[in-house]
C-alpha cells in the first residue's frame, strides 16, 4: 500500500466517523476526538493487515486500542465513554459482512453465506470482547483508586 492510499483511507475514515457524530448528535470536542479515534481504529486495522493478522485478532486489537483511546479521552473531556466509542467504531463495523451474508443467502449460495456469517460473527465478537476487556480494566482501576482514596480519609 502506498502512503497516499493510506492517508486517503485515514481521511475518509475520519470523515465517516465525523458524519456519524453528526447523526448521533455528538457535539464539540467530543466529535473531534471521536473522529480522530475512528481514524486511529482504521490505522490499527491497516497495520494488522500489513502484518497478516487474522480477522479476529486484527479487529480485537483495533477495538482494544480505540476503547482505550475513548476511555482516556472521555475522562479528559468529562463525557460518557459511549459518546466517543460508538462513533469511533463505525469504520470497523462489519456491515459489509452482514450484507454479503444476506446476498449469498438470497442467491441460494448457502456455503458462502455460512462462511461469511461465521466471519462476521467472529469480527463482531472480537469487537465486543475488546470493549469488554478495556471497560473491565478501567472499572477495576477506578475501584482501586476509590479504595485508596477512601483509606486515606
């Protein structure tokens, strides 16, 4: 992949994420950082493609990175994490997989439909797992900080 091709993909992932911020009524700095997060998620996905990672691993790592970014920026901006995370995940959403699963099913291509459905489920599961991992780590971290603060009082 050429550098200009990568930059164009990053630009359009940022643009798509910003468009979804408008649809979801995310305003101000949150829409800017969510858009940056969408571009970062796509960048990490592209890096995974370069290294030849499997779809599940690639989407898991990209989702973990964007969830980390969203958790940190949500605390900096004092906004809910979902405000940043949902729109930032849009470039990674497996909408094409769902489309082709149904397309193959309608065309009576059951084997291809099943394969695409399994691949889409692996991607969606990896994304959900990435969000759960980061959310759990931050919840544990927050609870530890509260206990330390409570002991100091």
